[in-house]
C-alpha cells in the first residue's frame, strides 16, 4: 500500500506527513514493545548451520557439568577452550593431538553460535584473547600440534596419469559408464576455473550461457559458467563467471579440453533447443562480426549439468559435492597420488 495520499501529485510529503501516512494503513504498530529487541545476524548457509550446531553440542554438555558457566567470563572461556583442545582428536598428528588451527576454529565457531542462540555478545576483550591464548598458552600446556596439512599440487604428469587410469585401466566398478565422462569433465572444470565444489556440482543449465562467435575469422564456441552457488554471493546479482573457450592458445590436447567434454554432456542430455547432434553444434554460425546464443531447451533449464548416476543413467538429482570430492581423491589414490587429492590441487596454471 502506498503512503502517498491522494491529491499530492508533484508534491513531496513533509516529514510529519510521512510519519502520519506510515501509520494510516494500521500495519505499523505504534507500540514498539511488540518488536523483539534481539540483535539481527546474517542467516547461515545450510552446511554452515550444521557446523555451528555441532560445535554448540559440546557447550551444552559442559553447561550440564558447570550450570553457572558463561563464556562472557574470561576464566570460563579459557577453561572451555582448554576442554575443546583436550577433547578434540587430531588427524595430522601421529599422537592424535588437535592442531592449534583446529582448536582456534572450533572456539571461534562456538562463540559465534553462542551469541546467535542467546542473543547476547561476548565482550571484545574475551573474544580477542582466545587466539593468542590458544596459540601461545594452550599449545604449550596441552600441548597442541602445530602441524598443518601440506598443500598438494596436480602436475601435468599427475593429470595425465589420472586420465589414463580412468579411460584405460581403472578397476573401480562405476555404477554407470557415463560416470567416467562426468568425472573427467568435473576435474577439467576445477583445472580451468576457480569455482568451488558446490558451485560446480549444483550448476544447472540455466546457470550456463553458450554462444557461437568469431575469432580470427573462424567460428568459436564459448561457454560462460555463472556460479549461482557462490560463497557470500547469495544476495548479489554479480556472480563470478568463468568463460570456457573452444580456441585456446596454446591449444591443449583434446583429452584435456574442457569444452569438448562439456559439449558431449550437453548434447547427450538434449539440453540445446535447436542443436541435437555433434554436426548441428559444429555447424552453428553467428552473423559475421557478431555472436549467437545457443539457447537451452525449456525443459532443460532446471536440469543439473552434473547429475547423480544410477544403473539406468543420469537422475534428476544434482551431484553431491562432498561425494565428488571423495570420489576424486580416491581416483587420485588409484592413480598413484598416495595421499589423495583435495580439489584445490588442480588449479594449476600449466593446465590453462
């Protein structure tokens, strides 16, 4: 309902009239006691919410043992931080000690969740004291491990060995042969873009824009990958985009070309509106000096680009990002990457 009363066309309301008009509809309460006084915090993503909830469970157990516990108290917060450090089992340390980084993260998440649940704030001095306390005092007192997971890098040789295994000698029992195409394409997406697991796995065709244009007098297909599932960008219209080009310089071998494998998935899914075969796609042309959008079929817009596979083929469910991360690491192990591989490793300039 507009607050602009009749007869005011061309004239702005003065502040008193604006206030009066806001109450005219009767929807704005005059008594502010009906409005809660809790601070408003940004909404957590589903996975983040699970993480925050899990960290709060330990506090509930601690609270049952110490009913008067309050993390706004410096002594209490230090005591609880020590409990976190002593009760967390580490994976990097041979003796199972938690790392400084892990304990810092757990304590940080707990404090944030406590403030969310209780609608109160932990004093800044307590909050800021936890990092040096954990790093400088608890690390010696417990002691905590200072180990950090060494970064892994996917070299060109590693990449070739993974692809060779996948297509020529992989003993893994894939639920459907289409899985091999998807796995190879997903790995290439991580090599050629900086997108996160969820952003790639959850992509639907409406998130992609495919065009045919011209480059140096030759037709070229380009695919723009808009990352709707992007961290901290849920409310922004400016999503990161990663164009993938047909003509790269220097040109990679076909086995490492991301667009070739993406097109095979797109064509097999009948995702194009007007192009059904490889010949149709390769024959597409734009007017000279311009480009043409290769439209998606209407019924393909909400289909995941990388679906979960069943014995009968692709399903309507998007590939689980955690599952893909584990599958890729296991694939790397079978190819001789002894410690597995996180999906930051493929972001290598040599492959681009």
